[in-house]
C-alpha cells in the first residue's frame, strides 16, 4: 500500500478524471476565443456552461473506474449512478 500522497502520482483514475475536467475547461476558453475574439480570464474559473467540466469529470471518473476495477464492480456502478445524477443536473438546472 502506498504511503501518503505518493500513490497519487500513479493513480490512473485520478489523472484521467482531472484530465477530463481540464480538457472541458480548456474547450470553454477556445470556444470563447473563437466566438468573442478576445481572452477573458474568467472563462478558466467559470462554472456552468458548455462543455460541462463537471460532467466531463464524472464521466471520466466512471469510465476509468470501470476500466481499472471492472465494469461489473459495485464501485463502477456507484460512480456511474453519480455520473448520471450529475449529467441530469447539468441538463435540467443550467
């Protein structure tokens, strides 16, 4: 078992989830640059809007957990349900 934060560097699920979130946030900046033809730092920190960074993160989490521990595991089922709730929330409330 890894001690402390050392295990985070080899945790694929953690990095894929973060990469999904960063990619979605980065796309917001690119879309903003194309549509408004100027840079706004708030695009990096802004929540909501499309693409949804929250949705991207939970889908990345669920899929990477499925690949890591198996798609028939209870952990994948829980993360999949969490992703569906987040996607539903993003669809209906924003």
